[in-house]
């Protein structure tokens, strides 16, 4: 009964069908195929505004390439201390930007606060001797499974823009966040002030398919050249683009996210006081302690330790194709821990 990560999930049947439908004939390579040429139109309709959308194969590539496009080598990127770009991408943003550095901010349940960003901006005035503040990087949903509301994002983006920063969003679990909020995708992106989004699909049923979405086409600049230089321009990009088109246009993004979010809420209800953070997407963080972790693992549940093993904290993630019986079994096991 595996709750390691939503990366363990299989590809949705709709995704495999889209790949099969694209798997015929000789078509022009390197993004000049009919599927890739439709990405701007597809994502523009999804977000309700003009965009430029680019297909890549991994979330790390989406984040690092978008940040490298927004920040020069002498740039300073503000991000949450729990951010994926800070802890799980092997220094990719700094590497692909040629030297940009991260300034990590304290957060509340994984969300950067307006006060923390304001304090950091005040503490890092720009001069010829310093790194130049260039980007605010946010995650939606966050690394702790929480979700920014539109007004929270709007206030952060406004503050960032007032100081000349651009705003990049890591949307690896973007579908889960939008589904939880019940809002339009534009409400938590360009309408709130987000400039570039790493749009994730892989964790929610796709097969190595992500997109970088620019809400201001003028910001694209050298993105296409950076993508090629870093080895992320796919020759047979139709197979990734066909997935993204199907994922968005068929509402697969919402159906899969509704299922994972619903299961996560059931587990959260059973976990009760063991929860460390509000459950607003498909991740749960529990304060179990060594004995409870051992008992769950002996019962057949698989999950990651969170932080130091000695802390007793654990992370559970629901995948789109999680078996309902496994979820119900976990709920019963967690209720048993309270007895």
C-alpha cells in the first residue's frame, strides 16, 4: 500500500490514447508539428489570456529554465525554505542561470508570507556589490500540501513587482490547488500577477509531460535557446504536446485532481490531531513518532520520512490511481493509532 509519491502513479488511459493517436505518419520535428503548434492556443483558452507555452519533459527543467530566463547570473531568487527548487533540484536553477542564488524565506505551513517577503527585500538592497533581486518563486500547491488563495498571491505579486521582481510559480501540483480552490486557473496565475508558470501534468496522470507557460510573451526572450542548450528541446515533441493537449482539453487535470484531493481529505479526517499542516491538495504530513511509523510499515503501508528520521514526521501522498481500498485501510489504521 504505497503512499510514497504521486510520481509512482501510472499514466492515465486518456494520456496513452493521446500518445497512440499521435503515433502515425512523418511529421516535422523539434516543435514544428501540429500538436506543439496548438499549445499556445490550448493554454490560452485554459487560462483566459494570451500565453506562450513550451513543452518540456521534467518539472526540474520547467523550473530551472524559467528561472534562468527571468534571472541573470548575478540574480537573487526569493523562495520558501521548503521549496522544491531549494531542496530537490540539485542546484539546477543556479546551474542553468550561470550563478543566480536563492534567498530562502521562512513560511507558515509552506506559504511565504507578505511580512517575510517585505523583510527580505528590505534586508537585500541592491548595489553594485550585491546580488540583484530578480525573482520571487512560489509553489502552488506548496511543498507542505497547502494552497495560496488568490488574494494572498495578489499581495505577494504586487509587492514583488513594486520592487522590480518577476514572479515564477512551480505548479507541479497546480491541478490539485485549482481544484481545491474551485476557481478559474487564471485567478491564481496571471490575474494575481504571476509572470511564468511551470505547469505540471506528470504527477497527475501524464507521462513525462510538463509545460512552461509565459503570461507575458515579451518575457520569453532566450527561453527557446536555453531549452535547446540544456538538452530539453525534444525532437519528437508531438508525444509530449499531445499529452498536454489531452490533459487540458478533456478536463483530465480536474478529474484526477478531484479524486486525489478527495482521498486525501478522507485520510486527513482519520489522522486528526496527528496532522502537521492543513490538507488542501493530495499531500499529508503527520507527526507519528518512531513507534507509530513502525506499526504502519509493519501493516504494509509505504511512505517517506519527512526531515530527520528521528523527528518522527512522515509524508503521505495520494496518486491519481490510488486504490480506494488502500486509502480506506490507511484511514482505519490511522484511527487505530488514536485508541
